[in-house]
C-alpha cells in the first residue's frame, strides 16, 4: 500500500510524510521521577504537542523512540507505535531504532524531538517545500540563530549556500564556533535513503556516540545535497530542565494570548491570563485580569470573564458573566446570559439561560432552571459520604440565602425557599418551603442579662 502511495505522490508532485520522534532521554536535569517528555506545557505533555504538530502535516507513518522503562510515555502517545532505544548511544542510534516501522516507506521522514514542543506547522511546511524544490536535497536541516549560540552544533554552509556539514560544538574549531547559524536537531530526510545513511554513521567523535548529524556529510559523499531552513529561536527551545520548562510555558502562553486576541477576544491584561492548549474562546469575549483557563474550557462569543476566575472543563455560553473570583470545575455548563458571581463554585451542573448565582454559593451535581435566582450562602449538599446525588432547581425558582439543599431533591418551577432553610424533601412548583424554627422574642431579656453579668463581675 505504501509503495503505491509513494508512486502516486511522485507523479502528483507530493510525497508521503512520516516522522520519527526521539523521546528516549531520561531527563536527569529535570530532577523528576516522570519522563521528561511527559512534563506539560499548557496543560498538555510536551510529547503530545509534538504529535499534534505532526497531525497538521498529515504524517501517516510514525515511530516514537522511547527508553526501555518508559511505559508511561508509550501510554501517553498511544496509538502511535513506539520503538525502544537500549542502550542510549546518541541521536543517530535512536533514529535507527525506528527502522522496523518504516519498512517499505519511501516518502519524506521528519526527525523531531519530544522535548521541543513549540515548532510551528509553518516551519515544517517550509521544510517540505524546500525538499520538493528542483535540487531535491537528501536532507533538509532546521537551523536557527540564537542570541547565545553556546553549545549548539554549527551549520557550515558551502560556497553556493547549501549545507556542507554539521559540526557538533565539542568537535568544532574556533572558527566553526564563531558561526551563528546553529543546528536545532530537526531534519527532514529522504525516507528511501535515511536508514542506509544511518547504517554508515560511526562513533569516532568526542562523545563516542552515533551522531544523527553525520548523515549530512554522508549524503554529500553519495552525490546528494543538503539544505537549511531557518526557524525562530523561540519555537526551537528544547526543554532540558525546569528553567527551560518555564521558558517554554511562557512562549506558549504568549502565542495563545495573541491567538485569542487575533480571534476577536479582548484581554485587558494579557500577561495575567493563562490558557491550556485546548481552550476555545470566541469573538467579543471580554477577559479581565488574572484569569486561568484550564483544560477543556470553552468560552462562547460575547461572554464576560471577570478577574481572578478559574475555569476548567466548563462551557460558558454567549452573553454569560462569570466572576470575579468564580470557579467553574469540570462539567459546569453556564447558559446564555446567566450570571455566576464572586466566590461561587460550580461543578457538574447546568445553569440555564438567565439564571443567577451572584455570590458565595456552591452548586454541584445540579440543574438550575432558566431565570432562577440562587441566594448568597446557598449550597447543594451533593455528597453523603458514599455517593453523589442530584439537585434539580426549576425555572424561575428563588432560593433564599444560606439555604442547604440536601440531594437528591427537587425544587419546582417558580418555588420559593426561605432563607436559612435546610431542604431535604421535594418542593412543589410555586410553593413556599421553610424549615427554620419559629422566632421567639423576649422583651427586656438582653438588658436583664447584661445587669446580671455586671453584678457577677463585681462579686468576683
């Protein structure tokens, strides 16, 4: 099947895309029991960002190269196939581990890294376009010009501007170290030639490892060419420690904020708003300062999210107002023009159109009908120590302040629950429910009480 695809692609001017993702590193500098590539950017593991990137270029053949003890990585990337590198003998050796997954594949193969999660789809497309040019370079290398080249390998260009060779920093001469065009490690290689080139890579270098970069010189020895496409330093940030992780998170957040604003949302203080990777935010959404959008947040057009709110796994419909200081937990569904106010927490509950819970309430495992009003201090007592139960509040109902609704319970449409009640039985539509004790007033009692206390104090 792949042979037929490759022939068709050649005739049409396009080629099948495959990818090898190198993710076998132990990440010792992270000082973590978790494999490095599973640390998150924007609430999503770095390796998943890389897989999402490859989906944008329609990669049809994948291999994720992992270490022998990285079962958690295998689970995170499933159903993508994995290959084991054992022992770790360099990047060339790691790429070789993926040979079986590319049997019979003659398309183009990207080689990427699981700890470099911020590459843009446009950059991979530029590499594919360069590979498709008339000279058909065997290898296209992604380069960059970092502000501090430090220990990056250097890209040495030939007289015509093609890539002559890649020199690892430890093996570079002073003149070569002065070159500012650096190797990111990312490549696009002719899949029909990749593994033959890798078979010839040796380990005669300062590290005693099999360098993937050696395939450039080998391709040139075979009469082929190599080319360079440049990316930005920010997108090619590799994560080696927690400091790098924070830098990558900052770049991710910068991009997400720009995307939200370019998509029509207003962020009053963008630098204080934080996004997870899968957040959806519509046009004319207003976001005040210090808001966190966790995984699964969906904000529809025209909603307002006031300051210091946290939203995760929740939908906010058009025209709704949330916050300030509100928390929407997974399963919260806030209807059109509903209001969720300060210090209100909603979990696994549907708040229907126009309903209001303006302050100091907990609504969990519940439905609040259209136009209902939830008073301050109201809570749904949804957990009995063993199971969660549901509370249903009808349209137009009014729940007085400091009410406890003991689930399972239903308050009918238009019903009123008096303040300070504990409701454990269903309330009929349009009924009034009260459970507080009858008030008793004792005239003069307070004055007599104070007199008794003063007399007692004097005796003491």
